[in-house]
């Protein structure tokens, strides 16, 4: 089964060679010309009909989508979620509603990025909405950590604090993972753990802001599903008109 444009072109080249071989055996220039013309017309028509044949989840109408695990924003949000689960288990009263709220806010940040990416094929508006929800959830979580530090009379590190700079530098480590930050995130001192997670939240929100800007730009340039379908329908009709 042909799955993309290059395979379609290869199939026609093979067919062209096979037909020419058959024609050469018949020693007929008239048959050669007729078959060659018919073949070229069929090739042109099909390539116009399938300007971007589907590969995986790609297609004429549905752009590439669902690859959220490769997004830096998703990777960072997942680290925030894992760190918050650890922090809540170690420093928040297990009977406090705050514990559940913090974990849910962290989870919402991660899940909405994934759901938005999965929905992007059919609705860029939905993707934008969900990514903004993810950002809002992390903003809520950020306030919870700031409240914890204030209520416990612990210092909130500023951007010029030495430890803040050390955590921020980790963002430039190649192939970074939770283990890269673990000594800071799962620190026995609540001041270090909370402030380190705050640094990671700020980094994640920065990445989400970039993602939102990219999505807005793509939407303005490409439009939504209905617009892509309308363009494809107009192009198909124009191709039919030219070929008739």
C-alpha cells in the first residue's frame, strides 16, 4: 500500500519502465506514444490529488500532532509533577487539602499539554486553550509553594540567589532529566526543595509561553481544520478543471 508521495512517484517510475519494456517488444511507435501520454497524465493527476499523502498521523487535512513527549515544556512539567508528589509527601500534612490541590495542579500542568497536543490535529483552538490551562495550573502551583515558604517563615530565593543560579544552569545540561535536578528537588531541607521546584516551575512557564507563541503564529499562518479542508477542496476542484 502506497503511504506517501515519494512511494507514489517510485511506483509510477517502475510502471513506466515496465510499459516501455512491453512496448519495445511490440516495436510500435504509435503504441509507445499513446501509452506514454496516458501514463504521464495519470501520474500528474494523482500527484495533484495527493500533494501530501498521509504518513502516520500526517495528512492533507491533519498536520503532525500528538508528539508531546518530545516537547521540552512537557518534559519540564513532568519533572514539576514528580517533584511536587515527593514534596507533598514529605512536607505537607497528609490530611490537608493543600496536598491534594498541589498535586492536582502539577498533574493538570502536565496532562493539559498532552491533551492539547493530541487534539491539535483537528483543533488548534483546543490545543491553545489546553496549553493555556496548563500554564494557569502551574501559576496556581507556584503560589502554593510561595505560600508554603511564607507561612513557614522560610526565605524565598530571588533570581540572583546563588542557589537559584545553580538550579537555572541545569536547564542547559544536555539530555537533562529528573535525576539532573534531584539533589535540589528532593532535598531534606524544605527551603531548598520548595525554592528549587519554584525555579523549575518558572522554567516550565517560560517554555509554555514560547509554545503558546508558536501555536498562535501557526494558527494565523495556517488556520484551523475547516480552513485547511476548504483550501484542499478548492485546489482539488481546480486540478479537476485543469485536467478536464
